[in-house]
C-alpha cells in the first residue's frame, strides 16, 4: 500500500459529500491525522526530494518570504530558507512538523489567513486538489502576496497522480489541477495572471503572477501642501506632503476613489519626483485617524535640503493603484508595508509606460501665474 492508500484506509469516506467548507476541512484534518501523519514523516524517495527542492527554488527565486499552503509536516517549508509561514488545516500534521529557523506555522484554512506582511510567493504544493474551493483559495493566497509576486500550485508526482487520487476518493481530493493556462486563468481572481505551466509525467507546476498594479485613468490633483496630523510621518521615515482635506471634501472624484496606495509623479517647485500616495484615513492610528479622506504623498528622493514644502503648490499625477489601505497592528508593520510600496513604485515608474509621463505629461508642467490654484480631474478628460 502506498502512503495515500494507507491514509484513505485509516479514514474511510463519509457517506455524504461535505456540503460546506467546515465539513470539508474537518474531513481533511481527520484524514491527515494519526496514521496519516506517520506516512508523511517517512524519508522521501531521492527523486521526490529533488523535485521538492526544485519547487522550493522556484519560490525562493521570487524573494525571501514564502507562504507554504498545506504545509503538512513542513517538509517543503524547511527547504525554502528565508522567512516562511506554513499553513495547514491539520493540527496533528503541524504538531509533527519540525521547528526550522525562520519558519512559523498557522493552523487553519488559507481562506481565513491574512498576513500583515506580504509574501514574495505562495505555494500550494500537493494540496491544490484538496482545497474546498480552488478559486477562493487562490484569491486568498494571492491577497497575501506582494504585487508582482507569484502563486504556485505544484505536485512532485504530476497532475495525473492528482487525477488518480480524485478518482479514488473525491471527498479528499475534490479537484484536478488546471491543465492549461486558459483553465488556470479562468479560476483566478482578476488581479492574478496565469503565467507558466509545466505539466510533465512526473512533475507539475502552475505559476500565476499577481499584477503589480491596477491600471486607472490618470488622476491630476493640485493644491497647496497642508500641515499633517502630527503623527510624525517624519519619524516613520516617510514624510508626506498632504493636500488640504477641505480641498476634496465635497469632490466625488476623491470620495469615489478606493482608499489605498497609488503610484505616480509629483511636481513641486518645478522639480519632478516619483511619488507614492496614500488616500484614506490612516486606520492604523486608531483614535487618531484622519477625520476625512485625505491625500498624502511621499516624494521619493526628496531631501530635506530641498526645503520645507508647506504651502507650496503640489501637483500629483496618479497613474496606478497598488493596494487597499489597511489597519496594521502597529507602526512597525505599517513602515514595512510603506517600504514595500516605495520599492514597488520606484520599480514600476521606471517602466516605459510610465517613465515618459514625468517629462511629457501636461499635469506636471511648470506652473505659471494664471494656473488654477487647485485641480482635481482625470485624463483623458
Ligand atoms: N496608513 C494606514 O493606516 N494604513 C496604510 O495601509 C497606509 N499606507 C500608506 C502607504 C504609503 C505609501 C504612505 C506614504 C502612507 C500610508 N499610510 C497608511 C499613512 C500613514 O499612516 C501616514 O503617512 C502617517 O500616519 C502620517 O500621517
Ligand atoms: Mg504628512
């Protein structure tokens, strides 16, 4: 009997199909417990170990922070190196997982997992057939991945092996793997792009990439830089130029905009800066949130020797949406997120579809004496 047959024999299928996620997850946890755990703590055949290392290396090439979904006894979690969070619905499997350096475990369904710090990649290894709903699981994993990061669904024994498991007991393995990029795209949320499929006899890997940003009509905002809320954005290391809240209080343009982080360019005293703007309430500062939705911009490469910017006319041209505004558990997590935003913005704004705007877009042209003092409009008009 192979490991999977042993598992199925130890937890015979219920008469009725699970009707909901809770029942399904309870069944998964029951199957992957007791005897089911033991079969996963046996040494792996060399060739399987090699393929797992290949999967770990693919994820690792995305960056140092990996979300390992269906981590089981942590076999793959221990191979990535860097920072890893392993998620699994089976407490017993996680109990049997060794404590590796940099690896943390979280017991539950990926659908309920929300990390404060985004991951460079998420991997569903040998579990993408087992989830209750592939689309929801994929969306939940992707939401925990950085813009530009990747989500993988992999199997070191290939997609036909998953099909066979499903044929044996589809209450444990509910789904097959997507076998084409079209199929993989169809099950993905809009901000994930099916990117690469390797589907050979003894190895399977599907890779989706999270879109680095969402396109938007270009939004031009102009106004005099206002004082902030004294929460010390300078202390955070990311001083921001705020536009006056009164400017947009009754402007549908701002009120209709999703609270979140936007990339673009800024013009101040005729100088152009790449800019990362937060439009929202700063919910992390509970009790000291912005009373109304405000626009604040961090100007990359602005140096304090460029002088104070209060009351100066600021032009902002927002060209892409990065992420929703979030309530972080503390300042440290917020600063990490802002650092990621800035890194991503600098990278994106150098790309050809954006770079030329900094020299050619009319919204960023130097001001003249008859320029309007405030502007809020979309291009093309
Ligand atoms: N504040 C939040 O509470 N949540 C956020 O997700 C958030 N993202 C931001 C992203 C960027 C790029 C910047 C510049 C600021 C962000 N802020 C966010 C606002 C931050 O709380 C604010 O700049 C300081 O509190 C100073 O007013
Ligand atoms: Mg500010």
